[in-house]
């Protein structure tokens, strides 16, 4: 898989150090949050991740550990697709199996019912770095599925 998760450690109370910080600190940098909430990711880390200007990043809070994880969505290695499907038991699992058969990994997804028992929608961000074929080929094959009504590639 091509994506990498960066963990940024949050503050601690009482001046204590969270366990395991030593292992993280060896390859880390101290950076500041500016007045607009922006964080500068050092260039050597951006290069390692393949994250250049305009790269989208998913930020995942880990409240119980006072940390966030940042997941860069590297161009040509990730895609976002929106799928309209029949709202029947097993349809989402069937589509997920199709993605797995194409060696596509699901990074993040959200599904919702539009019309109970008839229509549902699934937004999914996928890792395509090891996929069997292009995103367009995958879209075409998914559209032939009995459970799918429409597949839209939102971002490739």
C-alpha cells in the first residue's frame, strides 16, 4: 500500500511524557500551528510521502490519546468514488468484495440510505497503488454489477 499515516503527538498534562515518544521523536520535527490553524509539514517528510502542493490530507482525531493521524491522499495512488446502489442486505458487502478482487484497499468510506429498501449511496476513498487496472476500468466493471445503479469517479 502506498499511503502512510503520520502521527502528531498532542499535549500532555503535568509535564509527563507519553510512553513511546522516544521512538517517534528520532525522525520528527517540532512545528507550530499558525493563527489560521495551519501546520507546516517539513519538506523531507513531504518528499517521503509524495505530498506536494495541493495534496489532500485526511485528519483523523484520536481523542483518547490526544493525537491526530494525517493521511495524505497521493495523486495517482488514491481515488474517491461515489456509488449509487440498491438498498438491499448484502449489496455493500458484494461491492466491497469486488473492490478486493481488483486489489483495491478501502481507506475511508461513508454509506447512507437515500430511500429505504430501494436506494443507497456509498462514498469511498480507495488506495489504487496496487490495483489491477485503472480507476476507469474499475468503474466500468463495477457498473456491470447487479447491485450498482451508478458509479462516479469524484477524484482520481
